[in-house]
C-alpha cells in the first residue's frame, strides 16, 4: 500500500514540478531574500538584485545537473 502511495505522489508531483531540486532552491532563495529585506534592513533594490542573481545561479545549476545526467546516459 505504501509503495502505491509513493508512486501516486511522485506522479502527481511530477505533473506540476519536473525538477524538485529547482523548485526547492527557488523557494529557499525567495524565503532567504524575503527575510533579509524584512528583518535585516536590506534595501529592496539590493534584495531584487540578490533575487535576480540567485535565480540565475539556481537555473545554471539546474542546467548543469541536467546536462550531467544526459551525458552520463550515453
């Protein structure tokens, strides 16, 4: 029964989010920048820049991970 639930959960999750690590890192980045802007008195413009650079880094890591997986299959 647990195996069936795991498969159903993975399939359901996979319909909306193809790369779980990308989604998790994006959420963590948004939370971290939000905390910095709200509680550490970081300027909103600096927070936006951090968010932009962080998104680029997260996307670059995701592309690199996907490329490694693709080349390891061959």
